[in-house]
C-alpha cells in the first residue's frame, strides 16, 4: 500500500519497474534505468554517486496558484544554475506578470487585465545586475500587443 501502480517517463508507460523508498528501477528490453525522487518528481540518474543527470522542470507548487515559478534545470540537484526561470504573479493593479529569465536577460511581460481577460500585452527587455534580481538596464520602449475578444452564445 502507498506504492506506485504505474510509472511514466516522458509520456511512455514503463511496464516493468521496481519501487523501494524514493527509488524506482525501470526495466526495458535492453536497459535498466534508475530514478530517484526529489520532492514530487522522479529524476533519472546514471551512476550511484552522480548528481541527478536528466534535465528537469521544477514547479514552485502544484496547485497552479500565483505566485508560481517554473525552473528549467540542466541538473536537477543544482540549486544555483537554471537554464531558464519563468515567474508568474500579479502586480498591485491586478495585471498578470510573467518574468522569463535566461542568464542575465529577462523578458518582463505585463498582461493588462480586465474582468479576468487580457486587454493588452507590454513586453519589456531587461538586463539584470549581478544579483540576478535588480534591473541594470531596460530596453528603450516596450513592444505592445492589443487583444480583442468575441463571444458567441450557444
């Protein structure tokens, strides 16, 4: 009781696997792969003493509530290095914000919201300071997109 009844890796179901504690051994026709659980995600490892080796996507919560952050990592065990980070939150005016950060470059997307729907999108290009949080430099003018909606009744 309390053990997994199925194991899926990148959309394909693994039919033969063995589970103990935080480890899953998946057995294929010509392979044997080991996965270790970190939080709610299993990560593939190559050797017993290796860091977790497969790229991973790590979510700040699984309730899909704001503040919500997604970290894309080359090595899931490495707390410092992210390939890309996406942070979703609302500002004081109720606008939905997406900060998409790769290295020292951040795209700051501001969705101007009304009645839960986006009216416009402003995209700001930003370059971050050494602390990776404060903005060192911004692009001159934001790109601006407008949205329109039509509703049809059944």
